[in-house]
């Protein structure tokens, strides 16, 4: 297995810069894993491809408005991007600016002072604020967009799912951006079940794998939670012989991390291991060869070349079949990445 096996060419014109309106009017490519058949639809028609009793598992994380403008007290503009809170005052953050070494004092615009405590790798720093930053974020923080999106987003809520509840992500779980309240209601009225997990997405999600052998790549660790209530719904759905449909790669990682097989080091041949409540960090790296214990179907967007997300999708649908679907998507002028169109993999 080589990282180059997951590469493909994508002209910049395919990268969606703005979301479509309404959310559920995005295009939907449906890939049937058993036959390789591909169908083309509209996202709101997803109801035609899933059945009563199936369970949609959605990631309810909410993106932090964590992009902050600041200045060094000695002069010079700085940008902070909050990634992970260590305690009430201390955060891991990406910084933009010169001379940002340990001990530097920063003035957040319309916010508190902060000190750089230590230098991590690259542009990552540990930053301690003089008072909690969270109360300031709704007023002074900006929602961070992926680096490949260059257009300004008129409505920051458009980079949040309509069911976002638990604040903590540096990026949105973008497969969920296609849902509207009306579509969720339609699905429930048809007899589908909904359950929620939480996984706080880190910016490493967008980083390509640099190692020649992807198995040498250190996967980003992300905090996630699957409650007892959700575990019960998942296990009951499995027992009833219905499908578990993960909305996004983040839900996939959470579900597979919570498998009793994953936590006990068991590999099952019947794929019907149970799920148990799980809370904490996951560093599960899903590559081709992974045996999926929980997920039966997946909703996802079109991902960056050589990314861990494309590798995960390739593990689920097959590498060649996935890349063939991507070529068809390009030919049909699908839109790629965070604000792009969707795939349903059955």
C-alpha cells in the first residue's frame, strides 16, 4: 500500500467555494458496493435509498468561532486559531505571525491578553489567556473555513449543521451540511431512526499524508463520545437486522471506535459485534483492510487526494471503486470538498 495509491487529479474549478441553497439541493452520487452500480440523484431524494428501521448516526459537534485577531504587545499582527482546550485558560492553537516564541504576550482584539507558554510542532503553540476566552468568542471570534475555501462566507451558520449542539470542533463534519430540518422530519416520518454522537474535528483532517507508506502516518487524535442511549439504539437496530448509516467519516470513526471488537482487540467474522458507550480520544486510523464492525452504509463528501478521509472511504467501498466514482463525479461536474456534493455508499 502506497500513499500515491490514493492520489487523483482535481482541477481547482471543482472545489466548491460556496454552499448551494437550499442545503438539500446538492447533488448525490449513490454507489452500490456489491455491484459497483452508480446512480445520480439530489440529496433530498436520499429518502428513496434508505428504508424504515434504518438508523442515521449524526455527529452533533459545533464549530468553535475560534479564529482570533491579535497583536503582540511589542507590535505586529497575529492570528490565532483555537484547536483544543486543555483547561479553563489554556488552549492549543495554530498561530500566524513572526517571532511567536514562548513568553510572548498577545493582545486579542476586544478580548483578553494571552501568553504563549510553549512551542509545539510547526505553527502550533500552547496559549494561556488571562481570563476564559469562551465568553468573548461570540463577539470577537470568527468561524474558521478550510484553507481551500477563498470566498467569504456571508452566513457563518452555513458552516454548521442544523443539528450542531456540542461546541468543540475546529472544522465542520461536512457530510451533515446537506441536511435541513424538513428533510430530517421527512426521514423520521418515513420510519427512519436518528441517533447522535459527538466527535470534535481537528484541522489535521485536511492535512495530506506525507509518508510514502500511509501506515507510517500518525493519525490525528480527536475527542469523541457515544452515549449509553445511542449505544442501545445502535445495538437494537443491529438486532432487528436494519442498517447503521454513518453520516460522515467522523461518525464512522466514532462508531468503529466504540465497537466492542475494537475495544477488546477482537475481529469478528459476522460483523455483528455490539457497541458500548465510549468517551475519550480516538486515534483509530481506518485504512483498506479494516474490518467494519458497525457501519453498514455511509454518507460522505468528496475528499482531498492522499487524505486520511479518502483512505477511510476507500477502506469501506474499495480503493479502485472509490477512485472510479470520483472520476465519474468529475465527468458529471460534481462539486468537491467541504461545500461540495455528497456520496451515499450502500
